[in-house]
């Protein structure tokens, strides 16, 4: 098949002319009052309208893909308790509330982070661009594209390097699925 060399406007004009020629040929060979070949209403659409409809559908699909999914409502107390009991026992022990940090009494200087921050850092580590790309099974450029589009949340280091929280990467996988599916 030969490639069309011209502008999009020329292509649409060519398609319109070819469609009109086919319609005229069909009208000449058909019966004068054949209901199967004539439109039911007096409206005759331009041949490019179908192209416009297809382009509009593609735009709607692209907008639907690019729009963020609606946020889920927060769980109720009963649902949260049920989810907590689904966690492994060692995670339940780590996240239980404590009144005071007893370990602080054994040190002269204050801890640089609270117990909650320490547990959060351990359970939700920061990942590099390479680690995130390997988890998502895509190239690093694709991960950059996801962050530039706002699909994947990132943090920046002092040196302006991208860092990703494991929870954000897992959330991305839940919303968008694996790229190779």
C-alpha cells in the first residue's frame, strides 16, 4: 500500500471525495425508493463526520485514562479494625501505640526521629528511580514520564534526585495495574 503524501486536510478531502463517489455510484445503481440504502431522516451527514466521531471517542478515552480515579472513602472503625487483624502479627506489634519511648532514657542526646517516623521509614522505604523501574518492570524514562504526568508521586532529594515511597509505587500498581498486563 502506497503511503499518502500530503497534509491531514488533503487526506480528509481525498476521503470525502472517495466517499461521495462511492455514495453516488451506489445511488445510481440502487432503486429510486429503496429504503435500505437511503437514510431514514432528511439529514445527510458529511463523510468526514464519522472521522470526527472517531476522533471524539479517542479524546474521551484519553481523558478517561488521564483523569485520576475517584478517591475511596475512609474506612469505618469496624472496617479498620477488621483490616488491622488481617495484618501479620509482627506488623501489629510494631504499629501499636506506646505512651513514651523508654529507649530514650538510655541515651543522652535526643533521637533524630520519633518511633512512629522510624517505623514508617522501615515499613515504607524510599526507593531510587532504578528500584522503582525494576518494581514496575518499565524503563526509568517511563517512570519519569509517570511522575511528570502526575500519575506517580515522587519526592526530591537535596541533589534533585527522584525518590519514591514504596506505598506510592504499590498504590500506582493498584490503580493502573502492571504495564505488561
